[in-house]
């Protein structure tokens, strides 16, 4: 089954963002919720109705949410989820995808019905193309978008799903797959009066509700209390990217490498002091710490990197630089990003990679003792206790 924007049981429980919306957030994966000093507006910028508001602890919901899933697709760490996007091809012919606002009777037999075509991700469309095995994958344009709250505010001249369709088709072409095998947008207009008000789908809603009873995914009917901040974060934010790479690999000839532009490049300067803050913050495990007999440092896996930019923003020395996907061949295997020789601290015996002989902890103790001594020794003399001479 192809799944997008759905509940993730491997994470801490999701918190509903409002009493009347299906949209939920996994606070342990949201960048501002984990690091209030950092901002991330990708979900808010993607929201077609302006329903999301930025706060120091992540997005909050105002009014106007239509559960279109656009924010969940934009979130780099997959912190947002919307049920209703579980899709499984059930026909042997063309795979058609239709919107919930289309009456069920007007959808082709076996069509995959989802809340909004604009909520489909690149990974989902690539997976469908791989599962189609040569069958066409068609997203049906009913002409409703202009009158839909989730419609064309972001793309006034195109269908909301067009950018993702184009991206998947370009990726397939880069993989040597004929463009005819990629997803396409097919115009099948209906009268505007046929558009269903609201975003509900009775059949799918009942199915989601039954599943929720057995999996604990049911969303509360009233706004719950704010969940405590989850620490440490779940290191599972890159599943969408893994699914995309796996789908493209299925469609690509074994001897042909995947497009280089899918693999970000991360570099480290000599200013790196091996604090490893970046590795502890990385939501996907693309950055990890390693140690061998004589050195330790950071290992980088470009295949796991989602380019969320957390590492570069949190590095105390600003020693990391994230380069966007390139067009040149890159090494797909994890590589050592930094290497720092290890030594033994003469004061406490701990192994460390600090350039100085003593470890950072002992250095801090020394600095504190020196500061305390200077503060005490430089105090002004006490005032004389003798009375002033008359």
C-alpha cells in the first residue's frame, strides 16, 4: 500500500491541531517544537488557506483548514499527518486518482479517492508509477480547483498537483524511464455545481474510524492539552525520501545510477570542533558520529539527507555547509565527513579530540577556577573601619 501523510506509529503520539480537523502534528519531529530558537515556515508557506500560524513551538491552527495535506507534503521532517491518503491500486487498467469533492458516482470504477490531489507527494507518485508496471497513472482534473479553498492560490495558472507531476516525470526521464510511463494530468471536467461542499468522504471516513479503533489513531473530537515536548527526537523522519529512492531504483535499470540531484552535498571546514551537536539533532540519521582506534568524527549519508538544514544552523562554529542537489555524480555510500585525532586527557584520562592536551570538560574547569581566582584576588580593599579624622 502506498501511504502518504499518514499516522506514524514509530513516533510519539500525534496531537490534533484543532477540534474540527484531521491534521495532526508529531511534536518530536517538528523543527521549531524541538528547537524553539529556530524557525521553519515550510508548512505555513504551503498552506493554501493561510490556516497555519508560526509559533516558537511549531505551527498552530487558526481557521480555514480544509485537510488538503499540502502542509504535510511540504514538511521536511514529516511531522504533519493527515488521514485519508492511503491509496492502493485495485484495478488492472489505468490507475485513476480523484478528489473527495467529486461525487463518488462520478468517479471511474476503482478510482483512488483522496482528500486533495495537491496533497500527493513526489514519493507517492513515484511509488504508484513503480506499482503500475507500465499502466498509466492519471490524476483527474475536474475543473473544480478554481472554486475550491484548497485550489489555485499557490499556483494560479496551473493545477495544484502539476508541479509534483512534472518533478516525477523529470526524475523518471533522468532514470531512463520513458516519459509516457510517468503520471499525467487528464482533464475530465464536471459542472461546477457537482462539486461536493466540505472535505468529507463518508466511505473513507468510516474506514479510517474503524482502523483508528484498533490502532489507536483516532483523533479526539476536542482540542487536547498540549503534549510535553518529546526528547530525544525519533530518528525516522526520512521514510518518504527512502520510499522515493526505492521506487526510482525499481524503475531504473540496475546499471544506471539514480539522478545525482537527489543527493545533497555536505561539507565541513577546519573550524569543526567535534561537538557533535549536528549529529544529535539530525532527524534522519544522515549525520552520525563514529570512532576508531586513532580518530573520531562525523559520517554523512547523502541518501538519508532530507536537506532540512538543521545541522548547519545548530553548528556552534558554523563549520558545515549544505549544498543543494547537484548535477554531477556523487558518492552514494556513507563517507567520513570529519576526522579528528583522539588523545587522552592528562588530568581525567578521558578520550577526546580537542586540539589541546586537556579535554573540553577539564578546560572548562580550569577556566572557571581561573575566573574565580581573578575575581577574588582583584576585589577592592575593604573600607577603613576608623572614623574619619576631624
